C-alpha cells in the first residue's frame, strides 16, 4: 500500500499565499468596486452631463450649452440650451474629451450636476454646479476636494441670452 500524497512546505506556503491574496482582493473589490470597472463600461445610471462649445477663463462673458445624455455611453457634444447663472467648480480641464467625460461620470456618481465646456484653448473643462451663492459654492468645493481628491477652481458665470 502506498502512502497518501502530502504537499511540500513550498507548495503549502504557495497555496496559503494565493489564498490570502484572493481574500484581500475580494475585500478590496467589495469596498472599492470602482477600482475594478473599466471606464468604458462603468457609467452612472443616467448621465446628464452638459457640454458647451466655447468657454473662456472669464466665464461671465461666455456662452454655455447644455446637452442631456440619458443613456448614450459616448456622451458626445450636442448643441442645446445655455447653462444657468451662478457659481461653478471647475474640477478638471483635458485635451481629451474622453478624459473629461470620465471625470464627469465620476463626479456624477456623487449626485452633482456636471457640465463639460470646450474652452477657446481647446481644453475640455469639467464643471460642477451651479450654486446660487459663493458660500454654497465654496462648501461644494471643499466636499469635492474631500471626495474626489482633486484640486478645483471657483468660477462665476452669468447667463447671457
């Protein structure tokens, strides 16, 4: 009669290491699911991200457009109505519209109203807001900094018709 197979110390330690890594991965995936989704497939249930053709650094004299994208995954720029007056928080500006849309979807998951504006220098600026007064906008800016871990700029905008 032969003796039963028994794992060597090396095999045992490898199996334990793999089991620990799998447990850690499962715990991280449960606590941070956004880390494990591909940007093209991770999307908020409804993307209401507005886009604008031209916005300069002095947003008070610029025109804004708003486009609603209820379920379209590409979030393409479409002409529509103007943005409301108020205070906005610019959370990013990108050469790539795709990168801007990715940040916009990330902000949208927090329940904020998000818009993307094509600036005269070709950058796609991502704005959160509007807030009706500066104090509320500054509070929103602090919340954004805490939740998204990103720097931001406060922008004052007036409606032009």
